[in-house]
C-alpha cells in the first residue's frame, strides 16, 4: 500500500479529517485520534489493539507489525504500510471508527454499507 492509498482509505470514513501530529500526517474522527503515518518507519499507528492481539500479529507477520517503546503501554500496534494489506487496514480502522465516531454517524454509515 502506498501513502496515497492509505490516505484514500482513511478519508473514506465519514468525518475523517486530516491534520498533523509529530510532523507527520495524522487523521481524526469526531475530534479524536484515528490513525497517523509515521514517516520515520513508514508505518501507521493502529489503535484499539490489545496486548495479546498485538503480540499475535507481531509473531504472525513480523515484517508488517511491530512496536516501539513509546507505544508499548498503549492498546496499539504499528504496521508498515508497504506490506499491510489494504483490507486489513480498513478492518482496523472500522474498529476504531465505531469507537470514536458519533453513534448517529456510525448507524448511518452501517446502514449505507448494508444497502
């Protein structure tokens, strides 16, 4: 996946807004952190990933999933966009979207997808 493909997936979610965080492109939904691109290692920050799930992902796909000391105490994992499957990325974002978007927006989004 390229940075442009990553951005297109992120911006396909209702209410996604682009900004900057730590000098890199970052995205919010409903004013809350959604994801960001880490330029130093071309990875995205994926939130709402338990420590157990993170460990499993890093063991199964060490070329894609990793962590830095900064993120070790957060429910998150880093994923290199070059090797991250776009469908997997979308699935992680859907999980986060359901958590941070307004309920009415989530319901409308789910209804649109079901139609």
